[in-house]
């Protein structure tokens, strides 16, 4: 996962310091080692989260509503 984050940042052309906020979501955001990857790269003050167990499902539902309006 750390390598993926590093490759993404490299391919984006952005520096880690240019990122204002990192929002972790999903159940894996509760895994200390996963959170530490982002803290190490972006800093504790930039890493946040919320509704970790429902935000993915909510996002999918919102996207489905856009894709297939009733």
C-alpha cells in the first residue's frame, strides 16, 4: 500500500507537502499500520476520517443515483 501511495504521488507530480487533507475511509482505515503509512507521508495533522464503515456504501449509492436516475 505504501508503494502505491508513493507511485500515485510521483505520477501526480504533487509533493506530499502540497496535500491539504487526507481522508481515510473504509474498514482498513482502522488498521494502525495503514494509518501510519499516511501519517508518515502527510503528517498527523492532515490525516482524518469519518463514517469509516458507511462512507464507501454511501458514495456508491450516490454514484448509482447519478448513473441511473429514477
